[in-house]
C-alpha cells in the first residue's frame, strides 16, 4: 500500500477557531496543521449540506500529516434547507480572503491564517504558503468549490466578493449538484443547486480531482443522485489534467468521523463498520494527498502509482480515469 494512504510522518494539531477569537473572521474554522516548523501549502475544505466541519477532523488530519495546512470553514448552520448556494459561495471567498491577510499590522491585530497558527494554535515556526492553495469540498460543499472556481454567483447577489488569491487545484469529494427523490413508478423529482454548475461543459482552469462513492446514488432519496454526482462533475469538466476515482463499496458519508452524529446515516446507504469507514477515509485522504503532492509540490509519483495500480488503495476503486 502506498504511503499516501497511511498517516503521514508529521504530528498534527486539529482545533476549532471561533469567530470571537480572531478579528473580522467571517466564519468559524476547523484548522488541521502540522506542528513541525516549516512552510506548507494550504487546502480550504468545504463541508457538506447540513454537516459540521468537526465531523471531518480525521480526514483533515490525514491530509495535514502529509504536509498541508487544512482549513475548513463552517459555512452554514444546521437545518439549512435552502437550495441556493449563493451565500456559501460568498462566504468561501470571504474566508479565503481573510486567510490570505498578509499586512503585518492586520496580522498583529488578529487577522489572517498566520495569526491563527501563531497566536491561537501556537504552532511555532509553522507558516502558510498561499501561493500553493487548493480548494476542496464534500457533497454540496463540492458543488460550492466548483462554483467558486468557476466564478459563479447567485442571481440575487448584486455585489459579489472578489477573490484576492488564486487557487491552483480543485478537489470534489463525492460532489453533489442537487436533490432527487425516486418514486419508483414515476420519473425522479429533481432540484438543482442554484447557481448550477452542471448546466454544461465547464473549465475551472486548474487541475481537478473528483472522488465519488459507489453507494451514493442508492436509496429513495439518494445522497448523491445519478445525474448530479461525481460522474457528471468529471464528465462535464473540460480542463486537463483531471482525474476520477470512485470508492466502490462505500457511501456518501463514509469519510466522516466514526463518532459524528448519526442522522445523515438514516438515509445515506454506506458502511456502518468503523474499520470499513476508516478504510474509506484512508483511501479518500490518500487520493487527495497524492493529487495535491503532484499539483502543489510537483511530486507526481504517488498519483501515477495509483492510476497504474488502483489495487494499492485500502478500499476498492473503480471508474479510474484521467484526461
């Protein structure tokens, strides 16, 4: 098994950062960072619909242990049933701009990722390199990540926020672009997230990794319905290079921590065994690490190894594609 699928060599701290702890912080954060003094690339990770960033701490810790600073903003609260992605798109841009604050006087006043690392997490000598910046997201957060990368905005947003930094890589973890209800005897009812990413071919102008799940499209109300899931995100993406994997025997929320609240599992088919879910996290985390190592660090041997021999992953992979 390739090293990217195991925990990395670096010690990691994972911590919540509340809005009151940092000046003008737009949203609360979960930050996973190596503790060894060095400068690391940054990954902004967007949670799924009605999910908490804290539920992803094992996945984020896996990525961080291989030499990345992972930052996950809490974009919206529980029981948010809006089909519009507009607020999350704007919040993602606001958080990213805040993280990139580099004026010394603002950092000392309590703003920016460097301030969080130095003064809140107190990891001595750890610095973010925001010239090597990736955007990732799970489920609806994956759709949000693509929307941000494509420069989309909600139809009612009159003054969209401009990004102060550029993303260099894009990751969709079982991304979902809408909701579907299977009635059996009738065509499925479908609602698409607004603004819609899946209206036609698109080019995010950066390398793209899409990782899906085999069980995501199953169920009466599928968590990752066919026609709106990872298959479409990869198929409609026109940028090269792009990569596609599916973790065949796992469901839409199997990459979450074992002790996360159970209510998403009520309708999402998946693997209830803790050992199995750990294999899913290791596989998805390892694919992210291999991709990010290649695109942000220029070290592509692990990604090529998985493409050539998907059997080295802890969980069974299918739909292995690249273009």
